[in-house]
C-alpha cells in the first residue's frame, strides 16, 4: 500500500484540489501518519474499504492500515459495521472481539495475520492504562 | 518498546471481568488509586492476557501481573509461537503444546538449561503458580475457541469469587 500511495499521491492531490463534490471524496491517511491519499470511498466491508483514486484506479485498503481518525470518520458517516475502538496511551483497544478478529485477519494473506492480545481484567480498561 | 510492539504486532482487545466467576474479589482498587507494588504472577485471578489467533483460538495465556521485563519476554514468545502456527496450521495444536512444554522445561531447568530462565520460575510462589496455570491450560486446551473459554473462564485460573462455589479455592486462596 505504501508504494501505491506514494505513486498516486500527486495525481490524487491534484484531483482533490479540483473540487470535492462527492462527500465520500476525501484525504485518507495511513496508520503511520506518513502517507496520505485522496480517493472516493466506493465500498466497504468489515475489514477493508475500497477507494477510487483520481487516476481511475481502485484500491482496497485494510482498515488496520487506516488512521484512527479515518476509522472514526467511517463510523460517524454511518458505516455502522466499522469497529468501535478506544485509543489509550497510543494503543488502540477494540471493544468487540469480532472487530479485533476482523482487523487481525486484515487481508487474504495469512502471512499478514496478527495475533490478538485479549486483556482480561477486573475493572474498566481506563483504570489500567 | 512494549507499547511499540503492541501497536505494531498485535491487535488489542479488552474485557472487564467484573462478575466473572473466575475473577477475584480481594484487593479491589479504584481506577484512580496509586498502584501498589506488584511482583510477577500476583493477581492471577484478576488480570490475564489471552493471546488468540484471528479465528479466536487461544494459543497462549499469561495469568497474573507481569512487570515490563517479563511482559516483554511473553510478547516475544507469543510472536514466535504465532509465526510457527501460521506456517504450519495443520499442526497448530501440537505446536502449541510442544512450545509450552519446552518453555516449561526450560524454566524449570530440566533440559539442562544454564539457568538463564530459572529466575523467572524462581521469582516466587505467585509466579510459579501462574506459570503452572498457563502451562496446564495450553497442554489441556490448545487452541480453545474463545467462545468456549468465555462459557467457563475457570478453566484457566479456577474459581475466584467464592470458596463456597466450588472446591477450587480449598486451601484458602480466594481472589487475586
């Protein structure tokens, strides 16, 4: 995704500056905060979104590669299946195990899978962070 | 270091175990309380880490509190084990059991260890007990689905809420 974002950034930026008539056209930032791209959100599912870039390419982006701000925007815009999470001390905590599972299996490549750390504790999470 | 590892290598999920039959009732603290001194392995009834595959199968557990150094070792072990599972999913259960058995042997020094890890198991009764919980769980329930665990969380650390509920607390150990 990093290479793709680099390659399309200039084109995408130009397209975005030309006018964002569609509310789903916006700048998207990755989870490192280093890369941003403009694209139209055309579809979404439990673990990814698809963006239409200004050069006509479509790119599927795993949710876990999006910034927390972008994921929050998706929730606010009514994409109700987007996972609910809380960021505490820079770590994102998912409230629902199914959401965590979807993020952990973020792509079709098993090699990209991540383990889930489930923190079971007596009390509200905020008391431990 | 730990924070960076959690951000990069894990997906984090939290569960409040209040009311859970395995959760202890002793030494409750308000979230705003200043933390007291803790040694590795204490509060195994009240704090646990479960490490799951994306399919929701438990492949490693850490019962009780862990300090930064110990937690770092646990995360390293978990990452290594998860990668092994990924590369040979058909043998995942036996991989989990073997990895925990080797780890237990290494900690106890029974494999001719130089003693490098003995300090972990020798760190006190709490830690020894927690490590035993974790080893026994992995041996008996490798890749247990989380849904099944949630139906009976006592599988890991026994009963915590009352010594009258089951015989698990006989001996006077109640709560964390």
